[in-house]
């Protein structure tokens, strides 16, 4: 995507996840014109509460066994994708189709 000069949006909660890990070194987002860190703002918060209420997250936790906080961060990231009408690119199967 960088080589094709496509616009890349990175959700602000993703920055939190990628910079606080003790397993991997913190990497800042690429500092290039077509990479934009987008905020978890009011519209994203409303999308999150509509698409991912607590019961949806708890049901996902029961079915996957993943930690609730992990799933809550995923919901924040998905809400940013919804808010900015972006295509979410992920390798995480549990997130696939969650926003549909």
C-alpha cells in the first residue's frame, strides 16, 4: 500500500497496542504523507456502542476465550474503521466480518 501511495489509516488505539507490548519493540507509525493516525472520536464512540455493546464483547470472549480487554481494544479499532468508512486489513480471524 505504501509503494502504491494508497492512503493508510491507523486507528489511534492501534498505536497504544503496538507501543506498550513487552513482547515486541515499540515501533512508531511510518512518518510519510499517506499514513494518517485517526482518532477514536465521538462518531467512533457511537459506532462502537452501537455495533459492539458489552454483551457482544462478552459473547465473543466466551466463544473465543480471548481476554476481554483484548476484545475491547479490537472493538475500538473496528469502530475507527467504521467511523472513517475504511476497509479493515487484519490477519486476526476473530475480527474478520465483525463489523458487518
